[in-house]
């Protein structure tokens, strides 16, 4: 598997948990005490608290080669809980965040694919086959947690010490904070950087004589010098992220545009209202590290510009429009967030749209159809079957591709079946054409396309019924 293919598959896998984030983010915000004050809505916060588990499960499901995803999912679950417990034993203060979920999911998928067909002596038969990965993953992750337990403290400590030095760098320090805040998100280390800035940077004595520290507590307490390290977030969350969503939507293929529009619109609304950016960011992070790096640069740039303009604004919940309105009079030159935000909206939109279209970056809505090979030609839309025996055709296709035990996964595009197999050498092309198929394309050892025409959707319904997918 080449690296580009790997990143595309990783990006596609993490779209599943991302789908839950917009609703969760909005419910949390609306339930806050400065809005509807319904504490029960805060239960949605468990989604964000368990993002590592969602990522681990989604990745192992996406990368495991099996029709039945139950055992891979269990393997992924065990992988993460052993990793987290091992890290806790090594050092209770360590946390890998989402990155831990990614590592656990990838290792679990690799272990599952490697050991799923293991044959053991008869006395150990119960532990053989697909159950073997469940046993193997435990010692593997104990070793993994030991390795990360050694190297992760150095990474966390380094980021923490660096955060302490940012304040002395002025505008450059603010730029670096914004840049690294985004850059470290995939590794879960941005919280280490944030914790010092948010809750330890500077001191302020309140009118009651209390001493508070950190950008957030000082701003809430009324410190007129706080907010410089926070105001840039409003530009990105309220303008930058929606611009990215618009660019990705506009760049999507026509047949994917509606689907992408729904995902990007919900993600943009979540960012604007709550300041939660993951639904949009994770949709392109793995598909294009280049775009994400540019996003990090632009984030740092927005922080530096707001610092030069002496704009200050803080927040109590998140850097969305609600906190912008509620805290508008507490900041300094807060009105300038709007014109600067419009500038960044334009900058983000044209940068992302031009790069996506000119470089043909495979963000959501532009990815290769299941990465199986050549795309369907336009003329295939005019093809039709000579019969309406969809169920019979489905049975015969399954028979002529080696039976349902040879099938790993079934998918379709507008005109083609796209089938992942254990062994494509078992495919009988001539007999497949006798079923009414117009063409059969073997992409490689595991992937086959069967050209049917628009009626492919009727055929695959019966195929999935027969195979139990």
C-alpha cells in the first residue's frame, strides 16, 4: 500500500466518527448555562471525550479485510484500552488523545489481517482463526504502550517548555501558538500547549483581591491585558473553517456535491456557533497534509495580525459567534474581527479551491471511487441490461467471482459493481458477461469492476442480501 493510498483510506475511515461531531457540538453549546441552561445536553460531550475510541474503531473497521467487522472492532477496542491503561501505568499524566486512537486502530487492523486465518492445534482450536487477533493484540499493545510510555513524556515536556517561552517572543510567539495549536491536533499534543496559555499565562488581581492566572480566567475576570492569545481563534472558527467547507463543496464532483454540501455545511455551522473545528479539519487532514499545513500557517498568520492590530477577545466556552456576541464589549477593537475575518475567508476559499482543483487533491467528494482504478466512462450511463432478472443475475455474479466466501466487500458507483476479493484469479470473466454484464475489469489481485449500467443499484441490493452484508 503506497503512502498516498494509505492517507486516502485513513481519511475515509475517520469520516464516520466525524459525522457525530456537529450534533454533539451544537447540543453542548445550547445546553450551556449562558444559553438554554440544560445540563443534560452536556451528555453529548462524551463524544469528544471518547474521540480516541471512535477513531480506533473506525480505522480498524476501514482497514480490516473482512466482511464481518465485529471481530476487528473488538480487536480495536482491546487495542486502545490496553494502550491507555499501559500509558497510565507508565505515567498517569500521559495522554495521547486522538493520536492514540489512530495508533491503536492501525495496529489492530494490521494484527487482525495478519492473524485472522491462524490455524492452531486441535486443543486450542477455539482460539484459532478470527479469534487469534483478540489474543495477539493484548501483548502487542502492552509492548506498544511501553514504547510510547518512554518517548511520549519527552514530547509533552518539550511542548510544555516551549509554551512557556512563547510569551517572550511577542507577535512571533502568538504566530507560533496559532500555528502549533493546529499542527499538534492530530497528535493530541495541542492540549499541552493550550493548558499553559489558557490557564497559567500571566496573573491578574481581581477587584476582590483574588489572583487568577491564564488567558481564559484573566479575561473572564476582567483583565484588560488578556485575550491576545485567544482572539485569532474567532477569525479561524467563524470565517476560515466555513471558507474551507465552501471550497471543498465547490470542488466536489457533481455526483458527490449534495453529500459533501451536507457534511461541510453542518461542520461550518458547528465551527461558527461552537468553535469546534474537527468535522471540517479531519475531512481533509489525511487526504492532503499540504492543505492542512497551509491551514496551520494561516491560523498563525491570523493570530499575528490580530496581535499587531491590538485586538483582544477571550471566551468562556468556545471561540464561536455566541462567545463573540456575549464578550464583544469586554474585549478591545473586537469589531475588527469581522473585516479581518472576511479577508481570511477570501484567502482560505481561493487558496483551497485553486489547490484542490489544480492539483486534483482527493479531498472528500473528489476521492477515487473506492480507490479501485479507472473511473466509469460517461457513455456507461446509457447502458442497460437485456433483462430484469436482478436477483438471478446477482446469484450468478457471486458464483462467477468465486462465491461469497471470496468476497471481502461490495460497493458500487453509478454504473459499476466494485468488488474487493480475496483472490481475483477465481473470477470467470466470460461467464460474468453471460449474465448481462457489459465488461469486467480486473484492477489487481483483489479488486474487480463489473460494468452493468445504471441498473447496478438493483443488482447490488440482491447481492448484499445473498452475502449478508
